[in-house]
C-alpha cells in the first residue's frame, strides 16, 4: 500500500513534468549513471523517431549517436569526474546535427545519481548559411524577370528547391484584393481575397506589413481553410516603399513546420522580390512617356544611373546624387567605375560581356560616396536606348540595411545557440548586452527585470562611469514601464514628444540626455519578465531593423531564461528526490521514534532548504511540537486541536497545508514570546494506521517559498515517516511484550509458593505492579452467590462483597466469562469505583475448566491505559492465578481423591482382566470340548457305515475311539466344573486325617495300568510316616494329575520318583520325572487354566488339571510349584499341605 | 494334519473313502516335509498346533507357490466362528472347515475344490 501511494505521488509529479517537457522544442532526457535513458520528452521521441517506451531503459548512444563515436561516454565520464555540465556537438544517425548539453544531478551529499541532457537541433542553423548563398544566386534570376509571373515562378522555385517547402503560393496585391499569381503543391484557381476582409493569414500579413508565422492553425481565428488541410503557415509580405505589393505564403500539414531560419530566409527572398518588382515598375514607367519619365525617374527610392558604353554617366536621378553625396553636375562628369569599389579589371570586363550578351544583369557591389563611405548596393543593369544611342541603365538599391540584417541575423543565430546552453541568468544578460552593443553600436544599453511591482535595473553597458539607476514602479510612467504594461516594443524617436518618458538614471548626478529610446519586453513562459532597453543621445537613433533585431534577440533571451528556470526547477526536483530517497532509506532503518523523528527533521531542513520547522505529535487532543528547529523554546509548545494554527489544521483535516503567505491566513499562530518572520508555511500530516499521529512543517520568511513539488516531497517523506513509526511501534511493542511475558513467567514461579488465597492475591498484585507500573489489582473469589474480595494486608478495599446478580464490570466479567476492558471509567455506566481512582480498568475472570472461580481486577489511573498486549498478559496471569487457586482448593482433597481414583482404576482394570480371561477361557474350553466331539461325531458316522457293511471288527475299533473320547469329554466337563467351583470358591473339601501311606497305596493302584502301558516305574523315594490332614480324594486327584503328567511327558521306560516328606510344619509332596522339562517362560503359566503349553507328543490334556491342582492345594492352605532345569532336563512338581501333629 | 490322532485318522478314513490318497502328519514340521516329498494336491491343516501351526504353514505354502507346487489348502479348526472369520481375512486358504465336521462336509468341500474331477479318480 505505502509503496503504491509513493509511486502514485511520483507519477503525478512525473505527469506534470512531462507536460512541461513536452512543450519544449529541445529534446530533454534524464539518464542514469550508466547513460541509460530514464525518461524523455516528446521532442526526444521525435528526434529519435521512436516512441518513448522504446527509448526508456536503452543505452543512449546505441539509440542515438554513431556508435563509433566515444564522445558520449567521454562526456559523461568527464561530467561525472568534474561535476560540471558540458556541451558538445554531435551528429545523429539521421545526419542531423545536435548541440548537446549535459548537466549532472547530485544528492545532497554530492553524489551524482543521474544526468539531464538537452539536445538542440542546429542542423538548420548550419544549413542556413548554405541556403542563404543559394538564395542569392537565384536573386539574379529574379532581377532578370520580365513580368510579375516570372517573379512569381522564380520565387516559388526558390521556395520549393532551396527551402524545401511543400505547399506555397505567390499572391499579388491588386487594388483592394490579394490575387493568386502562382502556386506549387496546391491549386490556386481563382484565388482572390478582399484586403478589407477580416480573415486570412495572408490578408493579415498584407495589412500589417509583417511576417506572420502560425505554428498551429487550429488555434488561429484568422485562418481560412484553403484547398489543403494545413496546420501551420508562414506568410511574408513583399514591401515596396513601405507598402505591401505581394505575399509569399507557405503552408504545411504539420504542426510547427516552419523554423525561424525559414522565416528569415523567406523574408530575405521577399526583399529580393521587392527589388525585382520595383525594378519592373521603374522599367515599365520608363517606357511610358518621356514627360513622366523624369518624375518617375526621380520618384523611386533607388538610385538610377544611365551611362554610355564608355561608362560615362548620361543621366542620374536625385536619389543617386543624395546617396553618393555628389551634385548632378559632378556626377555627370564621372564614369560608372568611379563610384564602384570593385576594381578587378577581369570582373568588370566579365560584367560588360554578360550585359552585352543577355541585355541585362543583376549583381551586388559596393559603391563609394563622395565622402568615401562604402554603400552596399544591388545593381540591376540593362541595355536601353537613351537619346537614340545605346546606353546602360542601372538601378542601384541601397542594401546596406539588408546586408547588415543578414549579417546580424547570422550573428544572432550564434547568440541564440550560445544562450541555449547557458545555465546562469547573469551570463544571459552579459551576452545580451554584449550582442546589442556589437550590433547596434555605442549606446546606453540596459536590462531591467520585473520584481514585486517594480522594474529593477539589473545591468547595463555603454556608459562610463556607470549611471545610477532608479527602480520604476510598474504603475508609474516610463517608456520601459510601458513596454511591460503593453507587452510590446516601444520605439520612441524623440522622447521629448513622449509624455510617458521619465529619466530613470543619472550619470555624475546629471540626467542622461536621452533623445530616442527602444524598449523591448522579454517574455518568459508567457509572462513579461524583463525589458531590454537602449537609449540614444540623438533623435531617430534606432531603425525598424534595429527593432527587429532586438525583438529576435529578446525572443532568444526569453526562451533561454525559460529554459534555465525550467532546468533549475527540474534539477531541484531531481536533486530533492535523490536526497529524499537517501533520507527515506535512513528512515527505513531508524530503530527508535526519536531517531526517526530526528531524520525527518533533518530531511525537512535539507530538502526544503528551510530554517524553521517542526515535527509535532498528536496526543490527547493537542498537537505537541516536539521537534522544533530554528527557534529556541523553553518548554514544549502545545496547541489544542480545536484551536488555530496551520499545523493544527493539517492535523485535523489530514490534508497538506501549503500557505504561500501566512498574512492571508488567519489561523497562523506562534508560541507566546516567540517572533519568527514567517511568511510562507507548508504543513503535511503523518498518518499511522489511517490516524493522524503527527505533522511535519516548514516555515520560511519568504512569500511563496514552497512549491507544489516541495509539498509532494513532504508528502512522500510523511508516508515514509508513517511507515517508519508503524514499524518501530510494532517492533517495540513486540519486544516489550516478549520481555514482559518472560518476566511474567519468572514471576509466576512465586505463585507456586502461595499457600493461601491471600498470599495468591498479594503475589498477583505485586506481579501486576512490577509488570506494568502504576496499576493496582484486586482479587475476588466466587463464594456461593457472591464475589468476595481477598483482602490483601495493607491495602484498603472498599468493596468486599459483590452479589453475582448485581451490576458492575466485575460481575459482568464473571457472568459473561470473558475479559472486560473499561477504557474510560468516567464514561462507563457499569463501573463501580474500586480502591484507587481508576480511569481505566481491566477485569479478567478466573476460570477452572469453564467454571468462574473468581475475578482479577487491574486498575489504572490513566485513561486507555491497557494495550492489547496488556490484555494478553493479564489473561495469561489470570490462568496462572486460577491454577494456583485450584491447587490450593485441591490440596486438602487430593490424597483421598487419589486413593479413590486409584482403587477405582484398579478395580476397573481387574474387571477388565477378568472379563478377558473369561472370554479366553470359554473360547478355549469350547475348543477342548469340540476336539473329542469331532471324534465322537466322525466315528459314530463311520461306525454306522461299517455296521451297514457289517464290518464288526472295524466297527468295534471305531467304537473304542468313541468311548475314549466320551471319557475324555466326561473328564473335561468334570474338570471344567471343578475349575468353576474353584474360581467361584464353591469347592468344598471333606477334611479328614489319614495316614500318608494310605494315599500312596491308592495312588500306585490307580496308576499301575497307565505306567505299565508305558513301561514306566514309579519309585517312592521317601515315605512319610505319619498323618496328613485334608480331603483325601482331592489330594489323591492332585497326585494322580502330577504323576499322570510326569508319565505323559516322559519317555517310555523312564522312571518317575515320588517323595513325601516333612518340611517345616508342612508335608511336602514331590513328583520328579526325566521328561521334556520346562522352560522358564512355561513355569508361571503352568497353573493357569489352559496354559497352552504344547510340547511334541503331548496328547490329550485338558489344560485344566494343574489349575485344579493349584486350587485344591491352596484350599488346603498349601502351595504348589514346579521346577525344571530346562527343556529335556526333566521337571519336578511339588506341593505342600499343613501337617497334623500327633 | 492334526495333532489329535483320532481326528487325523477320522480325516484320513473319510478322505480315503472318497477315493483320495492320503498321508497324515501329527505336526506342522512333519506336514511340511510330506508336502515337499509327496507334492499332494491338497493339504488339510488344523489351525491350532504346537510348533508350526496350520495357519503358519498355509501362509508359507501360499506365499511361495513355485516351491510348494500349486497346492490347495483347507484349514480346519475347533475355534469359534468369529475367529474363523478373522482367519479367513488374513490368509489365503482355499477352504475352511469347522470341527466337528461330517464326512459329507469334508468330502463336499474337497470335491468342490477339485471341481469334482478327481472325485472318480
């Protein structure tokens, strides 16, 4: 956003710049240090013949100049090194000649960042000389024209071939009409314009007897559309005896088609045409009648001589006599060669020959008067008959003025070119005065400029000692004043006859004896800026030609000054921007508000070259002028925002204030006791997040010291300042928040030490005060339907109980379970005053799992004291306080709760375990039942088939299988029942006391058939002699189980050992085998139902036997265990029963 | 294959009565050796066995069909129906048989697996 706005601001200035630039005739461009185009005007685009978009960014010399010329880089390097502007002449690729001026642009620190270049096309000026020469050659043709049509044709030919015009016409004045004689490029049929008509450029030129050049016909009210659509026009009158006799006219379909050179050349052509017409008229008259001859002979402006073949004068007219200073008689004694300065015999002989051959001749020569004065003369000679002899009539025109004009005009071109590259106004004046002194001779020549209602003398030449000059008020008399007022040249041939004349200067305390005066206004950018004035001690000191030359010079001067001003402005702009950017870079890095403000103050001073100014901040409804420079203030100057002041207005409206003259602005204000001669002021607001936070201003003792450009510069600065403030604020608040959060986390540890709510409240209060300074804090806790304040020792609390159904922010926070922030307690109806005169308050509920247990109130004696960061911190603190309160509440209940919880958990775990066991048990039991069932079902099916086939033997065999599996099933169901009984504690024992021996005898009886089948021996190693108390059948069941297992898991023919002995107070039974043994992993599972221990060749166990054994043994109060040294190493199963002492 | 001799015999008798050639094994390891040696067309395996169980054996046979020839596997088990369902998802046995089984159910299943073609042979 910010960047876009700055770019827009720059663009706007760019647009204004471009419009001025595009109105300039010279190509202007800005180039960077590497000579790439940065921008240019439309003249540059025209010069290079391509749109600006194709030019900008390109290397300059690639586009424009001959690449082989290293001139550009040389110039740039030289300018870069010396820091001084340079001029050079360069030929472009299209052959045109450019005079190029290069000026460096520097930052405040002097670093060159770019260059401004101005190119002026001087091709025409160079060509001018050549064209002038060609023109003179054609003039001879004009002189030999026999009629007006021939004059017209020759003129048009010159215009077409030498001037390269496209549309042109020759118009003759016939009575009261302009009549077309000839034209090229456009038809001219029946061209006839009334001279008393109001319209027509040519008519205007004829009537005013002045050249008229129109650069844009569309804007000209006088223009009458002809057969062609023209955009520019040049009309030059041909004057004979001060009267318009013809018009040379040319038009173009382009704007600004005609240069000053074109105009001047056409004017010279017009003077040639005038000669031709004069001569033609004279000739015509000569042939008419002898009687009229003398009158006419004497009636022309030209000197006319008639001389014989020998050169002796036969007749001369009055003009000839006057011009050469001879009497008629004296002249008639002389020969033609006597008055001609030309003495070269060859040239003279050639002239004679040519005249003889063609009958007429035109040439220029220089005559010598009687007094020796040299007179530039144009001669038209032709062979005539005079008094019946062949004679030569020469019409001699004094062309001294024309010659001088030509010379001066050429000189003026040089001056104009010189002026184009001058950067200093003083130098412009010097050149002007110098030029005038040279071309108009020794007179008092001076220059005055318009300044604040006066014409002020600048400088002058031609008088020694220099005269004292008096400033002339513009509303008073004076010829130069009139030149300013009328905007026109004042040519006064005798000042004594002019009522406006007043002597404006004295030499040696005497008024200068001026008799004639010529004052030409100098117009710059459409406004009269100066007057060039020249005064003579003689009457008629200045001619119309003098006037013309001075006007041309004044035109050049005006243009030069305009360019200087513009370039100055441009340079200032560019320099300002370059400097501005160096400041904005510093702003972008300023780490603190103070530093940013300092940079801003610095940049105002530097950028606007101003001495007084300030950077002021908007705070609490007032503008605090915190950074003031140029004035010593003993205390901070504060202006209320609802009061007067231009900076205040900027702060209130948010708009930049550009006041050229504070006397016209009633709101200007100064601190008391301070006087600054401020005349103009510029104040620009600084915005931060859309709010006006500050104003930067500059003041100057000069009226109108600040421009729109300055305003834009300050606006850009203000944008950068705003974003710098935003950046710094964000950084600072982030940093501060981090620091405070860190501090909070350290302080929170103190809360762990709190043993009571009072301690908690005290610690919380201290924490808040150390984190944010002046605030007070209170803690209230929910007790039933009330909020009860925790009383902190030493702190007065006015409120101790707040009903939860009442009002107030504290209750509100508790009820709404959210933080309430009262920015201004005076304006909050909910607020109830607490312990201090709080102006803002933060109320944070203390929550434990969605239940409000209390409220933390934080108060400040300032309005709007809490930032969003403060709120975050307060809420964090509230979390810690709540958990501390929760800890305190739980401390008493904790142990009990924990035990309960643990027991519950334990029970749940047990239940879960049991449930899993049951599921597994049922699943396994089902499996165990299904296995014999599968056999029973399968074999009964087989038996049926065998019986059907009457295979009794097979049937019998299968029947045995069924029986076996039925037995197994019976055993299994018994064991399942036993297991269930044991599990449910329902197994009852019928305890008796019996001899141990008896049970061993029964065991051997029971096991013999099994052991015999497996060829195993049961060895009873230790026989206990004595009585055992217990359930005889159940103990027997245990022993059978153990011995059967031993048998089952031992190889055939192995031995099983049984021992019964006394051990402590118990009887220990052990069954040892040499079978497969047990792993360590197996042993713990052994006595559980369906332990799932399968070993190779372990058939048909129910998986319940050992768990039942365990149940039985344990019911007897004994224990059962197994030992083994590992797989294949046999195992020993032992159990105990309590002994019965006899 | 089954570790219950009665059931092993029962299956053998039943299958032989259906015209199949039968070899029996009382453990997974033994069954594997027989399969490698005799390359039978079908293995009837008890799921729950000590050592190499029927389930594991089935997986091994199906994972490497080139080594063990394209053998068909029928698992039979006395575990509950739910467990059977779970097993069905985890291995790629060709058929399942729950204990207790009838001769018809066994022969029917085996017959279906051979598309009845071996029934007569």
